[in-house]
């Protein structure tokens, strides 16, 4: 139970204070994997902290952190889920995100996976101006 609270508290603090993983080097596993949806400009799979450092500046450009709202954090054992309403920079829109954080038995972050949950809005690639078509969708 104590470990669950510690992981949950860590995620809550990091997101609510708009910090980055770089601010918590002792909580990151050397083999951490980050999965970002392919619909985002920085979408892909990133293995290791060095890969995270290379794509994260694109994350800071994409989101408007002045319109970033942590709605809730849920935890169970080594998994923490954060529900976030995130402003998108350069447009007057926001998207609803669920971010899953998986921790090792010793409390190191081993995986981060982002999910986008705005099914009632435009697809993200249209929101940010990408011209990539979704199969079956007409423009």
C-alpha cells in the first residue's frame, strides 16, 4: 500500500506542478519505454532516457501548459493513471488524455503510455493541422 501511495504521489506532484521526468532522475529506469500515439507530431516509441530527452522538447511545444489541468490520479500497485485536460498550443482547443505510468518493484518508472480520449471531437491530426487522412474518413 505504501508503494502505491508513493507512486501516486510522485505522478500527482510531477504533473500538477508541470515538472518533467528530468526533474526526478532517481525515479527513472535506464530501460524506460515511452509510447506516444502516432496521431501526435511526436508519436512513436522511445526507449531509454536519452530518447525521452530528444522528443520531449516537441511535447513542450505541442501543449499549452497554461491550460493544463490534472483532473484525477488513480493508482493500483505499480500502475498509476493520470487523467488530464490538456490545452493544445496555437489553437483554442483542448484534448482529454489518460497517461499510464508503470513502475518496477523498486519504484523506478519503467513505462509511460499516453492515450487520447476525445472521441467526440475532431481527430487530433486535424486539430493540429496535419493533412494525414484516417482510413475510412472523408474530408
